């Protein structure tokens, strides 16, 4: 959850929706990086460092492919980082190395699950932006059968599957959560203004 001073009464973790795409892209980029390092090694064969980066990156990529085949969790950042280092440090400098280093760093952000923190002051999404939602913007919040629904006053609707069902850290029941949210919405509701004639 975000690193601020707010204590969250409830934290809801949303299901991972983009993990498969990130992993497939990581695999393709790792293979592309190995091809780039192999091309560099064949074009400049006297560079011993190129073969070192190529070998270690190939081993990591092969290991990731094996783990994917076994349906185990995979992280591509080590192979991407090795490719980036190899392309930037081994002469001649290649600007794609910087892109590989940036992609290696961004993988952890892309694979991080979205969490929503619910407190008396409002709702906050984790992440770089840390979007906040005031209770006064909402008509209803419901968690039922692992589906979280935020119903906004301006007729927008946010629905996502949650990933809290099997996690013992989240022991609060759905009904308790729904009561908390109804109470916060009622407490923060903006009273209607009398229409002028």
C-alpha cells in the first residue's frame, strides 16, 4: 500500500489482469536482447565481455522459459538488466541498452498488484499516482463474491475481481466491509442544495 501516514481500515487487493502480457513481453524482449548480444559477439569476436553477458543472459532466459513451461512465477528483469549492461558497457555503446535497463526496472511496477486502501478519509489506489477517491464522490461501494464495485455519483462504475479470498491477512468479511463503506458514504454525503427559483 502507499507509504503515507494514513491507517487503512481495509485493504482490498485486485486480481492481476496484466501479468500474462507483461511476462510474454518480457520473454520476447529477453530473446531479442540475447539476439542483439549474439550479433554483437559475432561482429566483434575479440570482445570477451560480450560472450560473458551473452552466456549469462542466455542461461537466465532459458531458466525463465523452463519456469514458464512449469507454470511457475517468472521475473525477466535480471536478463533484461544484463542485456542493458552488456549493450551499454561493452564497446561500442548501443542506445538500446538504456531502454533494456529502464524496462528491467519497470517490470516490478507492471507486475505489482493493485491495492485499494479504505479509511475514514477516503479510498486510495496504490501506485505511482496514488489516486484518491473521496467518500462524497460515491453512491455505493459493495464487495460481494469477490467482486468489488464502486458506484460513483456521476454514473461511472468501477468493477474488478478481488484476490483476497484465499489470503489469511484479509480476515474481514464482506458484510463487515460493506457496512463500513455504507457508513462512510452516509457520513460524508454532501447534503442536497435547495434549487433556486
